């Protein structure tokens, strides 16, 4: 029970890394606000958690809109009495996989930055404000894939994730005097979450997984559960002296 009694928010909790992390947070004793732009998807994750005896609440939230993020944070604090962890996990892929810089439209650019960067900015901003009001510290987690560490995944998408990494470090330094920690989880290719398919990568999932795994020195594709395990650790007191870290969950990809 590494997160026993803690109040947590997970965005994008309706699928993929968000759903896996919300389920694992609850299994470790956290009370979880499951946020997703699709309320029905968040409700499904809540049903999974409650079936296993955990505590969770669904909420609809478009992280590109600050008022909705602010309301989300306030709802968590109201439901749970306090807030301890905010996991800014929402992200969208490059709309056309393999698009070069010059292929991106202004609409592509604005959407990617509004969601991938705006969601982390608003989530971090209002989490930090809530943590300070409580005067008891807190944890900010962000999903900032390896595309933000290397030139991979599309120029604009990678730029958004580079921004996420810099925001993570800034929150870590600014929050340190208040007992606030911030870290990012940086997964490599995750063929079974639907994220890659949303970017236009088609094909049999197992075949795609094999190709993805071949890019990782450990030879395995990254799963949502891999990221969830990292999130549990970084959110827990076992990581009490870890902040400002960009943690690759990548089978050794960026070490090559």
C-alpha cells in the first residue's frame, strides 16, 4: 500500500497509461479522481477500480481549457479532503505519422501544443497552487515520452514533449522549498495502447509490437503497465528524494 490514504488525479484515465496508472494507484491505497475528455471512458476505469475494492471518482475534463483543469483539481481536493498527486498524462500524437516539419499545418501545431503542453502547464499550475494551500507538499508527474529526449516521433510532437520536460524541471526546482516534487515518465513505443494507431500507424497489433520491440535493446515493447509501475514508485514516499528526473521507460532505447 505505497499510496495509502493519498488523494490523486490522473488525466487521460480512460485508456492506456492513464487507465493503468489509475488502477495501480488505487490498488496501492490511493483515492483516485479519474479524468478524461470522454466521461464514459473515465467511468469504465472507475468501475474497474471499484470492482477491486478501490475508491475512485470520474470526471470529464478537456485539459486544453484552464477552467476545466482548475475545476478538476478543486473537485479532487473536495472529494478527498486533500490532494497529494497529480499525474498529467494526457497527450495526442502527430496527426500523420512520419510527417516532416514542413508538412505540419498551423492547426496541427496549435492542437499539439494546446493539449500536450497546455495540459501539463495547467495541471502543474493548479496542482502546485493546491499543494501550497495545503502546506504539505505534493507530487506532480508528467508523461513526456522519449520523443522529447531524441529526434524521433515527429518534429512538432517532439517539441511539445521537450517543453513538458522543461516544465517538469522548472516545477521541481520551484516546488522544492515547499516539499513539492516533479518528475516525468518517458516511455518509448507502446503499440498496445492505441496511441500509435491514433498517429496513423496501422497493421496487426502483434506485428507492430514486434517491430517496435526490435527498436528496444531489451527486445520488448513498452506497456501501459510498465509506465504505471514507474508512476506508483515516483508518486510514493520511496521516491522522497527524487525530483526533476526524466525517467525513460524504454527498454534501453535512449541509452543506445
